[in-house]
C-alpha cells in the first residue's frame, strides 16, 4: 500500500485530498489511521474526491490515505452461498465475532473463510489449453449447488501441473498454467472482480423461457422471462417484500441473491430469520443452501448502500458464468437512489427532478442492463433475472425512481394499496401492471403447457377490463340497472379475482401452483362463463343463476383440488354441466 496523501476536507462520507496523487478513478483506498474502506470517485489536477463506505465520525484533517492499487472488488470463491454479507462483501457473522452486535469502524475481515477445506475434484490435466471461463475444478459448495472453479476471464494458457483430487482451501494452488508469454501462473479457487465492471460473455439470447414462480398472477398474467427484469413498486405495507419472498422460495431459479438495500433493520432481521428457517421445496434442504443475503440496513453508511447493488449483481454474474439461473431480489432500489441523492448533494452537483442526480437514469439502466440469458465464456447457458422493489413515497408512481425504472424494465408489477388493505394478496393490480415478455414467451407456453394457455389468459384479462368499465357505471347508478349479461361479467370477474388472482402464501396447496393447474383453473372459469352466458342468452335472470353455489365452488378450486390431482377438474366440468341442466329444467 502506498501513501496517496493526507485528508484536507471531510463532508459526511465524502473526503477530499489536495495536491497531485498516485490514485486512479474507482480505486479502493484506506482512509485515516483506522483504514476505513473508500473509493475514488473524482480526480482533478489538484484534488481527489473519495467516498467512504464506513462512518467518518472522528476522522481528522491531516490523517493519511493509502492506495490499494486496485478497484473495489469482490472475492469470488466457494463459500459465498449460505452467507450473509454487508454492502462491500464483509461477512456479518465474522464481524459479529470480532466486534459484537455493532459493526466497528475499520474492521478488516476476510470476505470468505480462507481456512476451510473444500473437497475438490480437478477437471483438467497437464497439456490442456485453457481460456477465460474454462472450468478447472468442481467443489460441492452446498448440498444443492456444485461450485465450478473457473479461469479468470482475462487469462489463458496451457496446463503444466495440477494437484490430485482432495481437500484444499480457497487460496491453495490447484493448477499451474503457462501463459502465452512463457511465464507461469499458479491458480487457486479464488478470483477477484471489480463490482462496477460487467463480467464478459460470448453472446446474449432472446428472452424466450419464463422464470416460473408458482404465483398465478405472475406466471399467467404478467410473466417474467429468465434473464428478464421486473419492477415491484408499492407503498408501505403493500407486500413488496412478501412478493419477493415467494419468488425466492418457489421460482425455478437455481440461486437467489437477496439484497436488502437501505431497508429498516428490524425488517432485514425478519428476512434473515425467515430465510434461515425456509426449506427449499425442490431439494428438502434449507433454502439458504442456494441463497446469499446482502444486508445493508438504513442505519449503515449510505455509500455502502450504493455499492451493495453492484456487489450483488457481480456475485450473480459469477454464478451465471457457471451455467446457473440466478434471480436477484433488490429491496429496494428507491433506497439506493436516495443514497445517490445524498452523495450527490454532498458533492454539490446540480440536482435534477426531486433532488435526485441527473445521472439517476443512467445508473438504473446500467444496473438493469446486467440482466440477461447468455452464453458464457465456457459455452454453457446461464441467466441473471433482476426483480427490483421500488418504494415510492406515498405510493406515488409518478416520482422519478419509479418512472425511470419503468424505462428499463419489461415487467411492471404495480402493487395497490386498496387491494392490500382489502387483504387481497398478492396486491398486484391487473390494470396498472404489464409484461412485455408475453409475445416472446407465447411459443414456450404453447409447446410446454397447452395450446390454449395464452388464449385463456387473454380472455381472463378481457373480462377484467370489461369489469373495470362496468364498475364506473355501477359507482354512479348501482348494479341493479345493468342487463343480465353485464351482471354475469361482474360475477365471472369476481370469480377470477377471488379464485385465480388472489393467492394464499400460507396454504400448502395454494402457496405455489404449477402451470398445468393454472391452465386447468382458467379453463374451468371460462367453461363456467360459457355455460352461464348461454343461460343468460336464453333469458335466464342472474338471480336464478346465483341461487346455485356454483360460483363459490369454482372460487374454492384453488384449495379443493390438490396440485398433484388435476384429474379432479373433470368433476367440476360435470358439476357445471349439471348446474346448466338444472337451471334449464327448473325454468323450462
């Protein structure tokens, strides 16, 4: 470490150095006698500006700043999963051992356990030619995930020697290669990567496979593709975190990265406790075996909050490069944007709308653009899907973070306060939400679920839109004046809302629903609509149709038909036919 100068100005998390320094932009530095971690964010001829990722209280003018010679990076090796980090990849469990319940300033701990032995299977042999991304070893990181140790993307060479299979630490040499210039390089399981630089890929694939979540309103009405982006905006108490919990638990992603960015400490504690208790339904192992949590609460320094998003996306790209499908839950990007706003104010930059910096949009786009389904450097397929929660103040979707996020995501799941207060969960409103992936995924649904899946979905949305138009009339003059065919539309829309869109996260059959059952549920609702509409066309009044409890029976399908007994749907079709015949007979 080289002395880069001394402090001449401090403004909250922003520190200034005067004079010509050896520093580079985005370089990691150690500030003051306590060696607080910081990053260079501005350089002029006679001044360097540093943002510090720790509390600067007590820092004095004249204290030294040391350069590290490298950008702020994350350590990539076995041990990332089943771990909880802060915003700059320091493990909270190790910090707790060293400093207790509160994070001490200047505390230095290894990001990953350097003493733990990992059972390692070497996959290369002397003489093999390796390129960036080549897999050199495999390590069972958890019961659920095999960690594939890869050559760093900017390296290539021929294998000279390898160690035998056995137990090694992440810093032990497991392979030696000869580079193109003739020099030899020892490789361990560890590599470092700058958090602000996307990891390289071979090519991107179009978004043509859905990320299946088991949540009906998401999978059927507003699907997200693997490698896609989605925003979950909503006011306080509308269920953003619960929605992300459900996706984390039930989606068919291989790995979950959960970033708690600027959320309340007690809420983050609840997330940590909940995730540690959850069982992965696919394997029966604890869900944490394929999950990494990045906890950066609202009382932690704001600069680290800004970095936590990039730390999370870099870890996700690393596992994507192994060929895994990774889903990121960023909760919430609004708090990240507020950190940008505070730092921008300290730097005396010209504010844009609502005080946010003018570069808010470009920062959001740079984050969401790192999602995608790709071919990796080792020719495998992997994906990073980003689901970002947005917390607009007062639930106002017209504020800058929500509006700019809408520009860069293709899926918008708008949470509605009135639905949440009515205990309708997920509180995603079907009129304000949308998905631009529908056309891309239509072929997959046709081939893998059913030919009429998309058509059924469109019919449901049409009925919900008709209900919205009719409710304007109902609010003015009541529902009694409506003709019976419009009363039927309102009744079928109620069945859709309560029986299909509303979902109980705590019911064993309803918490996660396979696509095959979702299709059967839609077909049953639409079959009821068809038969009831035929009766109304014959002149049967809605009051007669509602004497039967058939509408309530169809609403209860979500609970009454187990997910593995879809043949029971045939009984409901027979019941609807019996209802049709009974009404005809009574009123013949």
